[in-house]
């Protein structure tokens, strides 16, 4: 049976391929295309009718797109056969009869087999053009509706009709219920579905009124068990029940009301709005609790104090209520067929309140930015910058939206404020999901902290990219618009004679990744198995491996570009222009450019390394293809050309690891026990937590100085960046221990010898043996100005200043 299946599988695949490549029904397409072209020319159909017609044409376009590949394999074979016959003869020249006959036969087959694909391509272009015209009409109508102006809601005349309009809407709803009660349908439906209606109402009451409190208690119990990724993940999943369970109750309430058969068609539309109202309120309440938790120990993406958190909870919850009220007012307006003036008056207060709430929310979000700045962060994160941008965006919307509504541009105000609220909601959910991804990653044991792995960052980035279609739908794009974008992406971008499509891009990445992996494999094999058995020294082996890496990456890039179908002939112009540029004085720029490539590929230095080059010492902050930026310890930036880093001498203190040596010099007075000093210094060095004990620190008796016995502590540090701190702490420890042990740290002293001290005093005033003037004689410092003593200063021999 297996043998039969394997034998029939190719036949089955060929049958499916043949079925997939059957020609479309062009007769039906001609009818649909003619009808669509007439509708577009008249431009009288409604937008909904145009949307339906567009969907139908889009289906034909998809069929035509697939049909363009009919006989593609056979056509490629025929083109290869024709190419094998050589170039056709020039005008006036003759060709051998057999070759000419064969060429004519192959060209006839080529034309016959290419006809279906050409017809499908023509139909595809026609369908694509009709879709473009329909989209232009729909966009023009949307723009007109968006810029249409109603009577201003600030006009007092418009407020008079609002009570009557609301009363009329209530009357429509009540009359429908009264009719259903009068004809007995409502009574019959209630009697028939009474047990189910009661059950649904009980479920709705319990789910809406009690479930939130029960889930909060469960979440508090989980959080009370401690802190950790597992607790946070469990708490997040439990909190989702605050949306899901009440929504079950709202659907149950909606179903119970419909089962009563009290409402007519218009009333059922209003009842169907209940889940939307519930979702807006429950979603706002959930976001308020997750973004602005009441517990100080709770983890939140925003850095806020207790006061802003409390304000944020109420603000977000009231925004949800405002959105729900706006939806109710719009449904009531449609139910009562309100005039545009009445709708504007009815919706303006809600938009105004919504604007005030958005403005308050912007203030709260900006306080997060101030908290980040107060923490002294040199570079705010992407999330912090996004929060600041959203806060400013909310502030602009809060001002512009109500202003547009007051001027009568109610449609524009709605199209601005409601999507703005939805956008803020979307980014809030994404921020919470990003935290959940980090916690799940930690819970799986893949990392110890949220910033220790690239996987959560990549997953969060992919999540934000995947939300782009949702963001487009929020701001007015339709599903057909997104489908059209996808069709354009599939067609690719044409650059010159080259078309870059997603498939070609995937092939390029796949081929380059394969070539790169093969290059690394060959490099590893040479480094570990082949080159060690040759007579090449270590430097030569490294050069061979590095050169092979450069050549392999270059060849992988060429193969990837060729496999993707990108024309490489255009590179000749780039090479020619580059050669001319080098000839006209771009040697330094090209040298720096090549050096930058070497730095980025070979990475003798990396961003964050502590290096010294050309007398400048600091941290590498940025490596570009032309220059490298070094931030010195004075917080100044030094731009170093890459050629200097490649051709010059560079000291890298942290290349590969941060281990480095510290030297702490110290001197003691002559006569001190040197072995005792050595033991004390050894103990101080080994006691410091930053000093590695393997190899152990070494105390070096440097020699006999002019004023002291000189010692040095030489120790290996775990992180050389702490060298100044370690020197300071060791000096403190040395001073304390030497003072406790009675060891003197000398300082430079000088003895002054007077060659002729008698010249300092008059002859009648002899000096006493102690060098003091005799009683009743003038002091030596009162000598006449003619006295010129000869001084000779010599270095002190033993630090004793008693001789003078």
C-alpha cells in the first residue's frame, strides 16, 4: 500500500497543478468588468455597493494573478531551447535550413503557450485599474464626509430640539414594545423562554456585579504569596477574567432581552449595543487597575507615585464611560433619525468631557517622563519616549477635538478623538503584553532579569509590528485597504529593471544566511583542524581565517543578490564612480570607510570598551563606517577617524573582559620593619572585595627613596573600571592601619645649613652657643640691610629637621 501511495503521489500532484492552472472564466469576467466600469463612470452607487463590487473584482484579480504562472515551467524550457540555437541571423544574413526550421517551431510553441499568461496579465491589469478607480471614489467620499460642516452645537437654537428628539426616540422604542405586547408575541415568547430568561438574567447579575470582586480577592491572594515572575504571570491571567467574565454576563443579558421579544428591529439594534457598552467600561476598568495599581508593590510599566496613580485610575475609567455614553447617544440618534444639528448638540458634551479626560491623562503620562528624568537616566528607553509622545499626542487631541466639534466639524472631531482613545488603549495593552512576555521568559528559566536577554525584546518588537494593521483599522483603513497593501507588497518594488518582492527578499536572506553559516563552518574547520597542522604561525593562521571570512561573506552576498534576481550590472556604475572619486582625492574617505568595515567585522574594539588612542582615553560610544566616537571621562566627545584605529596604536583596557591591574604606591619612614609593612599591605590587598585572589596580589618593595622606603601594591581587579575607587579605598585602609600600627608615612623635608651665621649679627653682638643673641643686644632679625648671608639647601638625609 505504501508503494502504491508513493507511486500515485506524483500523479496526484501533477493533477492538482493542472487543475490550479486552468484558465479563468473570461466571459463572466467581461460581464462583471463592464458593469463595474459603468458604475465607476456614473459614480452614482453607494459606498457600500462599491465595496461589494470591489470585493467581487478583487476575487477575479486573485485568480488572474495565479493564472499568470500558467505554463511557466514549459515557457522557461522553450526559451532555453531557443537560446541554445544561438542568436538569430542579422538582416540580410541566412541561417542553416534545419536550424531556421527548428527556431520557427519553437517560437510558434512559445507564442502559443504564452498566450494564456499574457491574457491573464491583461485581465489582471484591467481588474487592478478598476479597483484603483473604486478606491479613489470611496476615499473622495470619505474626505468629503470628514470635512463636512454641521451647524455649531454652541448655537442655542439647536438645543431646543434635543428634548423632543429624545422623546421621539423613546416613543419609537416604547411603541415597538407595546405592539409586541399587544399582539401577544412578547407574552408568548416570555412564557415559552421564561426558565432560560431567568437563568440568563441570574448569570448576568452574578457575572457583572460579583465576579470582579471575587477575581480581585483571588489576585490579592496570589500576590500575597510573594514576588516573582510566576506570581506576576498568574496575577495577569487572573485579571483577564475581569473582562471576560463580565462580558459573558453582558452577552447573557443581551440574549435574555432578545428572547423576551419586547423589541422591534430598531429596538434590537439598541439592545445589541449592550456588549459594546460593557466592553468599553470593563476594558477601561481593567486597564486602570493594571496601569495604575493601588498597591505600591505592584509592578507597572509607568513610574508614578501614589497620587498620580489614583488620578490615573479614575481618569481611565471615566474615559471608558464617556466612550460608552457616546456609543449610546449615536445609537439613539440613528434610532430616532435625528437631524445633523441635533446629533451635533447631543454628542458635543460627551466629546468635551472626553477632551478634558484626555488632557488630564496627558498630564499623568508626562509625570512619568519627569520621574524618568529625575532618576538621572542618560538615555530614556524607547518605551519612555513612546509614553512622552503619546502624552503630547493626547494633549493635542484633547484641545483640537472639542474645538472642531464646537465649530461644527463633528465628523472630523469624532474621527480624531475616538481613534485617539483606541490608539492609547492599543499601546497600553501592548505595554502590558510586553511585560507579560518578559515574565514568561523568566518563568521558563531562560533569563534572570528582564534586561538580560534579546529574545523578549525581539518578541515585543514583533508584537508592536504585528499591531500595525490594527492601528491602520483604528484610523479608518478598511480590510480591503489592508488587502490591497498586501497585494502591492506581493507584487514587489521595481527598481530599474529589478523587482524586489517578499519572496525574492526571503530568498536573498536565506541564501546569504546559508553562505554565511558555511563560511563560519569552514573558518572553524580551518582554525581547529587544518591550520594547526601546517607550519604557519599563529598570526598567519589568524590572517588566513580572517581573510577567508571576508571573502566568504562577500561571495555569500553576491550569490544572495543573484539568487534574488537583482541585476548586478548596475554595480558597474557604482564602481566607476568610486574609482573616479578615489582619483580625485577621496583616498582618506575610502580608507576610513574600509577601516570602518574592518572594525565592524573584525571588532578589535566594540562599543562600551575603554580604550586609549592618540592620547585620548574614554569609552567607545559609537562606531560608524567613517569614524568612531569616544566619550572621555570629562564627558566630551572625541571623533577619531577609523584609519587611526586600524593603523595606529590602540590600548583596549576592557577587550574580552574587564580584568585589569591596579598599582597603589606607598612610602614608610626609614627604620620601619619592611616585613611587617609587607604583611600589612598584603592583608589590605587581599581583603578588598574587588581584588582577585588568583593570581594573589603582590607587594613590591620598590627601593630606597630620598625620603622613604617605597612599596607598591599590585593586584588584579575583577573590573578595571573600578580602579580609582579601589585605589581610594586602599589608601584609606593603609592610612588607618599604619596609624593603628604606629608606622610613619614620611613627607619630603629639607635641612638648611648656614655657611657664615656670624654675618647675620653685628660684631658687637656675639651669639650664644645656642644661636641666640645675648641679653641686651639686638636680635638677629634686626640685622642691617647690608648683611647678605650665603644659604645652601641640601636634601634631608633621614627626615630629621632638628639640625638648622
